[in-house]
């Protein structure tokens, strides 16, 4: 009896192998150009799975030119990525389409988990927005992790120096298709250093750079990468009558040529440490905490010309009071998380146990659209967080990337600033 069951199982396996072989042979008949066009229109999850069809499919999908084309196509279907930190340090990602009609159900919602880095302290904060599909996070211990949620990969970068206080930023060069992480140390004697994400790379010193310093505790201070330039807030030191003084400035880093530029900030005492990409230009947001105002406004400065250092002020009415920023319909407190790159809508959100609330506000038309995602209930949050408190980060304008982090070095020789 057992032998007959084994023979039956073997027969089923033979049939299954024949079916898989037939499917593979059928897929191999598809012209190469058609394979390219088909996979480009798929989400990253499906594209990764199709690498297993055959060696030919794997070769096509992992080619650098295909990865670049896929990123270009993905930029036309931007998503709002929600990252929930769990009690066991895992990350629960919820990917939402940014332009789903508000009265339709979310059929295009994707959820998945990622295990944490090996030595994760659980205190990673975002150093950057989603930059061409990748994200850079760090903690107070100086550990820096680059994540690619689409590939379910992350890499902990090698420690560049023994200095405790360091700030990291992520940039992307669209011309050479390269990602770079650069680091500003707390020492006034050291130049910035940069690390290109790729095999056989290491930290390099950027000589002849202007001396500047980022906030001592850079948690929550995100850099913004726009058209190959990474922007961040910093301070420069100078002496007046033998007295050391500090000035807050904007720093622009040319990712391709690895050059820094100091840009004077607008003369506005209400500037807050929030930089945004406003339709291809840098926006420096102002914070208005006047609780006596009956009408709230959204003020921000646009960097119109980087070389001439020209700024222009934008001032729009808001659909809810600004202090506290509370929505009158949902009756929840909101935070400004970004701007949609194509339509210029400001994204306000909050995450509660019962739902994730997102408001898209177009200041030009004064129109508001609301999205309520109820996919994560109270019990699920409690399961992931281990308590009634949880930590959520939102990444607007996230595009999927097939960039692999497997070959990025984890260990390199210490940096030498004297070379």
C-alpha cells in the first residue's frame, strides 16, 4: 500500500515537472523585446519572481539597462509607503497608491514584512526620503542602513569613523545611475566622506569642501534629493572680532561631481527644519504657531535659482487649523509628510490603531481629497508593536526599484583623512 502511494506521488511529480517544463518552453517562445515590455509593466514583486522562469529571463531582468528602465516606468506610478516598526524590530510595510480615486477601494495595496539588520538596536530613524526607491536610516550609535523594500533587502554600511556624532544623507545621480551615501562628521578637522553603493566600494574623502556641521542629533532631519542634488540644513562657523559665530544655511551636494555649495537661507524667523521637494524645486517650510489666528496658512520658500540663490515665498490657505494641526472632519492631529511630485498636493497624515488617515491638499485649487486605510486593525498593531504605542514613518513618492544591495560591502578598511 505504501509503495503504491509512493508511485502515485512520483507520478504526480512527473506530471508537475512536465507542466512546468511546458510553461517554460512556452515562455521561451516570447520575443525578447516583448519580454522586456511585459516585465516593465509589472510591479517589482512580480518582476523579481519572473527571474526564476529561465536563465534568459533572469539575464534580462537583472541587466543594468533594464533596472534603469524599470525605475523610469515606476516613477509614473508613485506610491505612499508606510513603515511600521514592530516590537521584535521587524518592519511591516504597507504600500498605497497615491492617486487612487478616493471613492474606490484599495485593491492595489501591498503588505509585506522585512527582518531587521543583524545588530538592529530598534532605534533607526529616517535620514532621507525615498530616493529613487531606496531609503537611508540611522541611529544614535552611528549605524546606518540602506533599505530597498521592493527587493526586500537592506544593507548596514561599514562604520566610516570612530566619531560618535555623524549625519548621513542619501543621493542619486540620474546621469550615471549611481546611489551615494555621504557623511558629515562632528569633527571640524575632517572633510565629508562619501560611499557609492556598489561592489568593491569604500568610503572616500571629499577634499576642499566647505566646513559645515549638521545638527548634533540629526534624528528626524531628512535630506531631500532633487535632480541629482541633495539638500540639507547645516551650520557654518565664522569669526567676527575674534568671536566665533554660527549661521544656519542650506547645503547643496552635487551627487555626480561630489561638490558642495553653501546657500543662504531666506530671512524668515519662522523657518522650521522641514525641507520638501515641491514639483522639482526645493521648498523650505515655515511653521506658524499663532493660535489666535482664525484662518490657517501654509507658508514655504521655493529655491528658484540655486546659483543666484533666489527664493520666492508661497502662502496658501489651509483647510484646517495649524496649531494644533487638527482635521475638523476626522478629528485627528496631522503631520506634514511631503508633496506629491506630479500634482503638487501636500500630504498630511497620521496613524492610529484603527486606521491610517491621509489627506491630500492642493493649495492652488484649495481642493482636498481624503483616504482612509483600515487594513491594520488595533489587534494587528498591538501584535507588531507589543504595546498600545507604535512607531510609523511615511515615505511619499516612493517608486519601486530593482537595485540589488547584495554586493554592497559590509566591511571596509578605516577611512584615512590624511591621504
